C-alpha cells in the first residue's frame, strides 16, 4: 500500500489489511482495490496482492467522479462491483471488486453495504490515531518551548544552559549530533557556542572567534551566508552551495539540517543537527520545528546575555560607587579637618581680644591645640628681650612639672631657634643629634618631640613644642605641617596680644579719664549706628533675595518677568525687536540620581557661569528653577543675532567639566521666541520659548529651535482638537464600526470586531490614529472607549447571531472595577454576555498577572470570553498562556502577510507552531489582516479555521449578515 502524502498522519494506511478483510466475504479468487481521498486532497489505496494495475487505476478513477456514484453497478456487470461515496468528514472513498463468477444482485448490495461500513470504521480508527499522534507532538513542542523559556530565566551557567537546551531538542527530533554557532555578519566571524558530536572529535571554545576567511570551505559558514534553512546530505549541500570538500571540517553526514537564527532580519547564528547513519531522516516538519525552536534558543541566549550584562553593569556601578564613597569619605575627613583647623584659627584670633591676661591666653591656646593634636605635654618658650635667656611662660608636662628660665644652651628648643625651621625627632633622631654634638637634651627624654618656631617680623622669638613619652604615640609630617600653620597664627596672636597689653598699659590712665565722660555717648551712638547698619543690610539682603536665585546668584523669574514687561513696552514705542531664549539642561536628572543633589547644584552653578560668559554684556541671564534658564536678548537687528547667541551658549555648555570627581559633558536644548506685537506680557513670551525648547529636545537635544507661526498654529489645533474631543464625548459623537470575522471554509461571518470612530462635526469621520494619541495624553480616550462599549452592548441587546469583540487597553485592564462595570453595563441593557468578547494584548496579561487572572475568570464565569490580540509579536506571554482562560488567539497580521512571498517559510513555521500550541490548549485561532485568496488558502492548509481582513469586508457602521462574505 502507498500514500500520496507520506508526511501526513492521515495518509498512513494499514497495507493490504483493509482489502484482505473485505475479500473474506467474496468468492475465492476475487480481487479488490480500495481508494480514499481525504478532505485535504490526499489520496491513498489498499488492494489485494493479486489485483492488477488496471483494477487499481479504475478504483482511483472512480474518485474523480463528481458527484461520485453510490451503489453497485449491477446493470453493467454481474461479476464486478463498482462504488464510490462521500464519508462524514467530506472525504471520498471508492472500491472495485472483481469476482470469478457472477453474484446475485441482493448479495452484491449486502456486501457493498458491509464494505462501506468496514471502510468507514477503519478510516475513523486511522484518523483517531493520527489525531492522537498530532496531539502528542504538540504537547512535546509545548513542553519544549516552556522548558527553553524556564531555562532562559534560570541561573545556570552558559554551558549547563546549552547542554539542557540540547536535551530539550533531543526530545523533539534526532539530535544526538547538535551544535549552536553565533555569527557576526558585519565582521564575517563566528563562534561555536556549543558542540556535541559522537563522530567529530572537535572541541568547541565559545570564546574563540573564527574568521570566515580562515574557514572558506565550512558548510556551517555557507549556511550562515546563505541565510535560509538547508537540509540534505553533506555532499548534496556542498554541491548545491558550491563548497569544496575539506576533511578538516569533520566527517560527512548522511542527513544534515541547519536553520539560521535571526535578529531583526539579520542572521546572527544557526542551529545544526546531523545524522551519520540514515539519509532523509529529517523532513519539512523537522525543519520548521527546528527553525521555531532556534528562535526561542536565540531568545534564551539574549536573555542570558542581558542577565550577564546587567550583573556586569551592577558590579561596575557598585565598584564605581565604592570608589566614589571612598573619595567622598576622604573629602569629608579632609573637610572636617579643615573645619577644625579653621575653628582653631578663629578661636586663636578671638583669644587675642577676649583673653584678659597672657597666662590665660597661653592656657586657652593649649586647649585649642589639644583639639587638633596630642598635646598632653606642651610648652611655649620665648627669648628674653636681650636674647640671652630662654623663658617658659607656659608649660604643662607629665614629667617635668616646672621649667625654669635658663641661659641659652644646646637643647632641642635652642636648636629650633638657631635653625629657624621645625624639628620632628624621635628617640633615634634625638640620640643622633646628641652624638653629633648639635644638641644637649634637657629634662626627661621624650619618645617623640615636635617643635616649631614662633616669628615676629621675620625673626624667631620662641618655640611652641609638644612631646610624647609613649611608644604608642608619635607625630608625623602632617602633624608638623598642622602645628606650623597654627604656630604662625599663634605668633600673630601673641604679637597682637603683647601689643594690646603694652597699649593698654600706656593708655590706661588716659582711657580712665575719658571713659567716664564718653561712655554714655559712645554706648548710645554705637547702638544707633548698629541699628542703622543692620537695617540697611537686612533691606539689601531682602531685596537681593527677592530678585535673585539663591544658588547661582542669577536673576530669578520675578526679575526676568519685570524686565520682559519693560522690554515689551520699549519695543512697542521704538519698534526695536528683542528675543527670549529658554534653556533646559539635558539629562540633568541623571546627574542628580547618580552622584547626588550636591553635584547637581554644582553643575547648575557651573552652567550658569558658562551661560553668563557666552552672552553679551547687556543681556540678562536668569534661572527660572530646576535646570531651566532664560536669556533676555535686547537691541538686536533680527533673529540671526539670537540664533548666533544660542550657538555660542550650546558650545560653551558642551565643554566637559568635573563634577563630584567625574568628567561630565553637559548639553542643553534651547527654544527661541522673537518679540511680536501680539505679545501682551512676558509670560506669553516665556510660554512660546518653552514650547520651542521642547521641539528642540524632541528633535534630538543639544540644539535650538525657533517658535514660529506653524508651531503656534499647531498648538492652537491641538487645543481646538482637545476641546472638540471633550465636546464629542459630551455630545456622544463616537460611533462603532464593525468588521466581520468569518469561517475560512465557506466565508460565513461568525462575529464582528467593533472599532471606534469619531464623527467630527467639521472634519467628517476620523480614524483612531487621528485622535488616539491626544486622547491618551489627556486621559479622555477612556471615556470614548466606554461610549464604544455602550454602543456595542446596545447592539447586542437588539438580538441577532454571532458575537461582537471589543478592544480593551492595558490601562482599562489595570482598573480594578473594569469587569464589574462591564457586567453592569450588560445587565442594565439586558444583553447576552455570551455574545461579547474582549480583545487584550500580552502587555495587559503580564502587567499584573494575579489581577489579570482574577478579572478574566470573573468575565468568563458570566459568559464573556477573552481573545489574545496580535499574538506572536512577543515571547513573554508564552510561558503564562496556559494559566489564563483564553478562548482564541488572533494571529498577528504581520505573519499572515508573510505567508505569501519571500518570508513564506518563516511565517509558515511560526503560524504552524501557533496552531500546534493553540490545538494543545484547546483554543481556536483567527488570522488577522487577510487581504488575498492566497493568504486565505495557506491559512486553511495550516489548520486555521477563522479569518478577518479586507478580503471578507471592511469596517462598516452596519454589521454583515451571517452568510458567505464578500470574496467567496
């Protein structure tokens, strides 16, 4: 027995078993031939061993009779039975029985009736087996795709991930010899990401990049350059692709199947399976299956790489933040140290005034130094007026309690005075100085000693010293630098204090005589002067704060608007134009979010400084708030002056700068508004300049745009259209148009999709693309959708046949009361909810999975079913699809359009896979965008039952009748 379509399960026949079973009821020596044509046009036959070719040909000819004859041909032959008939599934069957002798007519009729029942029963069993095999294959495909999707989201390493994907592919076809290769079509290089082969000892290195010019005879490289699936023996494919044989590329295979992986129409890799034992082991179904799986493998690889890239970027960002934090901590410590030092210097300067005696001054200076350094052992040494003795007006030491005045000798203090520079010495350094005779230590031996000279008029007059007797405490160069800096200010303070003391002594008596006479007047005058000065300072400060930005010290919005009003008045008098430039820093929020608001403030100050440096001397630069600035350009001859200024400002801002230890390349978008007599206030000018700035930002940032009449007219049109949209909602000006959804076999409409249209009072009928964007921006489109739903529910309430589907946006689906509101609408109109369908997208499903699942179940329990629109355009919903109560998948029109033309193989493979998935889930499919009979025919062959598109009818205000649609 043979089959006309051996790749189809329905073409499989039981050999000669069927003819032999029928032969048992006929006389010995009879011959039988049975033929059968399926509803899809496939032909098969079964015949007894002795049947000649003429008998079989006659049986096949009987299938071509239209309509086929029914019953035995008793009028023609008594020893021959010929019959043909329809089966229940619209397939045909015929048989011819040649007997050695004539049979009575009743026996022939009875045998024929029995034969028809046996043939029908046998073929029903075969179809059941075929459907079971198809279901099993679909289940394996679904499990494989789910497995690949789950593996892509797992935390496996790349080699383990690819090994498990190999195992999944082995469950679908013979794939013991399997490899994955990645390809860069621009550089013509490839990498073998995974390689498993029982005959080829090649070991793949996923990191090794192989240039195409190094492997010109590679069949894999030929497949990548060819860009289409290839199947056949290695020798056949080399001959077809004109590739010479090269033993270095491994042994030849009896059957070789390779499919490319594509990303945005570019070949980026391939998946290959080989069979070294059996030729023709792979068929068209294996090719389509491997192509579909290959794209999911590519998706899994992309997700794996995206995860690795994310981890890498997180690691880099973490490291960068660590470095930034370390630098920031160091800066904080340095700033704290500087602040402590500054406070110490302020206190020393203050002590020169507030300390009533030198002894108290020395004690308080000791306290200040103790806050900066270890100064438990501290003394101040001063030369006497004649320079012969060393005095110690202040000394605190845990061992040498008292330091007496002494003649100059060779101590460490005298060494510092002689050298005129600081000395930092540990015990080893002190011993070295003693051994060389440069010093002779006095008092207890210190573990570490630090002394710095005190100057007056460039002459050394003393020493300030600290020392430590413990090995745990030492001083360093930084301490020396700090104490030197403090000593300088102590010298100044000490000189000032001594001068003050001498001045006080010299003028004490005079002050005593004058004080009593002038105290009251001085006190009163001081208070009056202080009050007047304080009030003037407060007024100046308030005036400045009211008109300037506190961060950049630039004029603020209030001052700018005041200047704009003056400029408008002057322009009206003198007819001298001026312009306003509105600037907005690009990606300023990124700086704030990445390095902090302090860095953002620093960038704003630097930007303001650069803008001021780029404008003319009489131009006004103002900060309006946030990252927005404005420039008032007066006394110009025309627009070209403002444009040249905008160019200068953009160039100045584009220069790199350092912010928070990072090099930043700022940029801005600039809008220009030129004065026109229609402007009445500065706010109007700023508004139009702001609008021009947004146009510049939309055109790509880092540029300027000029507000013109077209922009003004566009803004007015948008305002008018928004007002019209609000009036349309209030006046119920939205209507429903219906496009039929038909059965592909006979074109009968089974339902309609409701589409929103706006009957504009002036512009006529508007399609959604003309107002949907504005409606979404203003939030009015949701109200328009509910008007459409109300129209559809009213139509359902009138009765009729078929269902009506409505589109539900993700925003509607996120509303918690959507299902209840829709059901109340149906109940209030008395409409049958079973005739209503909702069409949703994958985005709506995955936005909030638990909420979407609850909403779909609620609607389904009341009879409202859900259809998944534009299916196939994304991969995200595949692993969730089995969880949702979806009634139908609508195959996206991009795949339907590709069923005819160059992309036919890929589109057919995708649609076949969608059909298999839908069959496994027990749901049907609708092909969208069917425009030609060729597309309709291919869809029917692939098993799609329903379709929608211009071939069957365009959207109209009235629904099509439930009869064959246009195009039948």
